[in-house]
């Protein structure tokens, strides 16, 4: 009898154990589903915020800084890239950036978005659909060539601009994105890169490449007609002010979204982004006040963008106080590049794409090597499985050299690639608007429209 009773108890224990195991499995599945839903919601929101940075934010910011005869043409440059880059990204761009061919460029495994569906890609983002990751990265690909438009504003043909931007996306942006963020990329510190360079949200990939390309383009096209001989004031600082404020808001998706989930790391990046922008605004305005005697609205919004640029590579690696330091230095440094260096060298970077994005991105990337800390981002492990030392503040001074190498690679790729692309475009469709088209303005000469009606 005792044996029979013991048998029943053992059987009951097994049944209860199986029931508990099923309940635990169900609970784990529910927790994973909840995490995925939360992460996906944040990433879709971030994707929308980053798209907002191009249209309307950048379109408004840039168009307010040009003369009124070029307002629509400048807006159209941002808008058309929302369409063209999307198509190229779906066909081949995403695959070139995030495929896994070698250390410099991706293969064609994701061409035409093959295999990019609702299932997560565990290599890049394990808690969100692969399609969500793809579309988030698309928004970065859209705004990067749009930033270059500031250098050739008011003087590039629309057809030349379209061809240049398409080729630049495939030949400069995609290789750089793969090297920094792609699996096995040369500079990817987390996925097998031989030169571990930290770039949380695009200091090298977005800002240095676009800024350096902007400088090369401005030099190649030569200055606008009448540059330094006639006044070329912004026609509407109101538009630019609204655009800058929208950029500031959208940048939270840009940087905090790069955490690829709704996490404490996203919070840290959000805070660093805001602090960097605020400190840079103060730094730029102090420098401007000391030099010219006035703190201008244009200076304030330019400083904010400079801070947002500089904090981008560091946003997921630094604490709030270093974010203030990076931003403040960036505001002063970028002001000097725009107000002093550009005028001394005489190049016509119309809307200061290089002075803000190229210079600010370079500064931010180097300073990431100083202030990056595993107290903020502990994903990188050492041989013992402990959080690895990241930057100088963690005792890893060598990271500054890695950052510098990443900067040099971005500069060289952008400069050489852009020059080749400009030559190809110039020999095929042409780049520079004619003297008459430029005099008339791009709104009428390129699009047959005017931004403002003269009728009462």
C-alpha cells in the first residue's frame, strides 16, 4: 500500500512539475512578447521622428537660410530624397549596408528586401522585427545626403542633384554604414570589427561623411554668383527657427532610437542628446557675443544643431555631465569654423554643412574616445566576461586612436568618393545651373514655380 501511495505521489509531483514548467514557459513567452511590443513601438516612433528630421525639419531649416527665389528648390531637395533613397534602399541599399560580405561592404542577401520580414534579425536587433530595423536605418540613409544639400544650395541643377545623391548613397554612405554598423564591418566594435570605433548614432556614418562631402562639393562647384560681392541674407529666419526646433525634437529618435529598444540606454542617450544641444547653444552664443557684440537667433539655432551633431556618436556612451562638455566645446568650435575659418579660406559652403556637420562630427567622434564609459553602455565585454573599458575615463586611452582612425577613414572615403561622383555627374547630366538659371532662381528655372505669390 505504501509503495502504491508513493507511486501516486511521485506521479502527482511529476504532473505538478510539468504544469509549473508550462506556466513558467508561458510567463517567459508573455514577458518576451511584452518586451518586443514595447521595443517595437519605440522603434517605430523613432523611425517617424528621424523621417521628420528631413521633412519638414531640414527642409524648413535650409529653405529659410536661402534667398526667397530658391526656397522651393531647396525644400524639394530634401523632399525628393525621401522618395529616391527609399526606393534605392529597398532594392539594394539596405543589403549593401547590412549584408555580410566583408569588412567594407555588404553582399546582396537582402536585395529587394529578401528575408526582411516580421522575424527579428538576432544579429542586429533581437527584440524587434527585422523590417522595423530596416526602416529605422532607412531614415538615416534619407537624411544623410540631404545634409549635403546645404553646401550646394542655390546653384546645383535638379537633375545633377538627383544623380549625385543616388550615387553618393550607394558608393559612400552604404560602405561607411557597413564598416561602422554592419556585421563584420571594419570599425564595428560589437560585431567583429578589427578597428573598434564607437559611433552610437552616426557621427562618422552621417555627419562626417556628409560634412566632408559638402566641402568637396562646394569647392568643386565654386561659389555662387556674386558671393562676397553682394549680400546673401537668409530670406526667412522664422522658417529656419521652426526647422531647428523640429530637428532638436526629431534628434531624440535619431540618438535614443539607436539603442534599438525601449531601455535605460535609450533614456541615457535621450538625456545626453538634450544636454549636448543645450550646452552647444550656450557656447555658440557666448562666442558670437564676444566676437560680434550680439547673440543672434541664427547663431542660437546653429549652435543647437552643432551640439546635436557632436553628441550623436557619443550619445549612447557618455554620462550627462560629459554631454554638457562635448556640447559646449562643439558650440564654440563650430562657430569658429563657420565665422572665421570659412571666411579666411573663402569657400562657399552656402549653409555651413561642413562647418557644422563635418567639424562637429569630427569633434564628437574624437571626444567619444575620451568620455565613453561602461557605466552607461556595458554591452562590450572583456575576455573574462566583464564590462570592457571603453574610453579614456575608463582607463582605455587607446580608444582615442581607434576613434581617430575611424574619422580618417570617413574623411578619405567621403572626399575621394564624392570627387569621383561629382566628375561622373558633371560629365553626364551636368551639375552647375547656368548663370541665367542661377540669377532667376532655382524655383522658377528648375521647377517652374514660386514660393511666394506677389499678388495682393
